[in-house]
C-alpha cells in the first residue's frame, strides 16, 4: 500500500502543493494551483493518480500559538477535502514555512519575481518534510490535528530541530 502524502500550503489566491515519494519519506515540490472552484477537482485527480493515503494541510498560527482567521479557513478546507475526497486529512503547524522558503530561494539567488512563482510549492515542501520527519502517522497523528478530536486534544506541535 502506498504511503504517499500530499501537503497543501493554502493562500488566498494560490495553493502550494508538495507530494511525497511512495514510501512517505521524501517531500518533493509539485505545483502551485489557483484557489478556486476547480481546486478540489484537481486535487482529487492528483490524489487518485498517486494513490495518496493522507493529505496534510498547513494550519497557520501566530508566533504566540494562537489561531487567527486564516486558521479557520484552513480548518474549513481540511473538512471540505476530507468530505469530498474521502482521504484522511491532518492539519499541521505551518508557522514560518513561507519565511523559510523565501530564505532558501534568496540563497539560491532567485529574484523576488521568480520567487513568487514557486514560493508556495516550496513552502508546501518544507511543511510536508517536517510532517514526514515528525513520524507521519505515528508521532504526527498523536501530536497532530485530528479533525474529529475535541480542541483540547489538538495542542500546538513542536517542530523538530
């Protein structure tokens, strides 16, 4: 059985998409998709083609750990994806992934203009690799965000060093 995982870094206009290898060990950048009515259909097609076992969606939190309005949007997306695709969805702390992606792209000497085209999928890749490194399904499931669990069972995740 495939252990392929997709990660989504949702924004207001675009969604960064990363996908793991079939063993669920290595995160690879995949695409930047426009946010909109066709998004879930495109995601469903990708999930079916790659035999995805789980989808991870970045949960934006403030540095204090509190959730802002963007987190509510991510939670709604997670619920919609799980309901429409029938694939388990986990929410995972995405603090600083975009900032880290920008830093990596700057080190690679990409102009700001070129960064805009790829930053979302790079952020999704960093999110996915962090999720996979955390023990994807074992530790991550125990520490992650279960959509069916009460809020008290969803503590903030400490990122691996």
